C-alpha cells in the first residue's frame, strides 16, 4: 500500500490491487491499528474500498511524524490476526411500497421479481466501509446478475431502512435522504442512532444476510 499526501493535513493510504476481499482486509487492518493506537494529532479516519484517508492536526503532529507512524503500522499489521467477523441477519420486506424499484430491476436483469429476491437474499455480503450518510454501509457481494445502473436523477427522499443496489454495489439507507440507487426492499432495523455508542449498527468487516419477511406482490 502506498502513502500519498492528500493535503497539508491528510494522507491517503491506497492499494494498487483490485478492489476485493484481500484489499478490503488490508484497509481494515490498518484502520483497526490506527483506532487502537492513534497517531499524535490524528483527527479522523475515512476507510473506503481500497484506501484509507488519515486526517491529522498539523499543530499537534508534523506531517513527517504522521507519515512515519503510518508506515510503522503498515510494517507490523501483517502479523495481526483478523478478528472473527460478526454475522448479522437483516429482515427485509421486498417489493411493493417498500421496494418500488423491484420490478424495474427484474426487467433490467431479465429475471422475475421472485428471482431478484431469491438472488439478492441468497448472497452473503461484507461491509467494506461506512459513508455517504451516517451509518450507510457499502456492501460487497452483490451477485453479478443483479448489477443495475443507478437512476439518472436521484430521488429527493429515500426512506430510512431502504435496501438498495446500484451497479455492482449494495447498500442500506440508514436515514431518510436523497439517493439514486434502486430500492428493492426495506428493513425496520435501526442502522444509525446518534445517542448510541457506536452510533452505527454495522461496521467494516461485518457479514450480512438479508432475510425476506414479507410478500413482494
């Protein structure tokens, strides 16, 4: 993984390897190491599919000190055993008012709505990182046959709990917000609560299964 200066108070640690399980695991190991032992001046961490942005306060820690500390953690992270992932089942009502794009996804993929549900719920997903809006999990593992372009124009409001797909990605809207992904279902599980610690229900590395709980007719 390379360390790139992103600004006067940030470094981007980025992998040249294709996005995938191995790359994601490397990013998560470094993220855990920096959470466990923060660098002096460390302000925030922003993990993504194949990179980790490290923001720091230059008045507390110099760029040279921060870069050196990041490199030290990269050198030792290989010996760390990955913790066992959490497995979380998420109940979903597919289709109807809760999944207004289910029929459109079926048409785009050449499947029936029932086959879309079966395919989507039959996969196991991994939380790669959390972003876009508080608690929004970017999920890896969407079956290729469900890859569907996002909407040309986003909706102004996507309800909290909406289960959605776009391109080769899957995700869940924790809060009511604008969004352009294809909504195929909805869950009542609360994915973000600012009063809780941690506020986000899902974390990078979690394994997700979607469990159909209602009719999509």
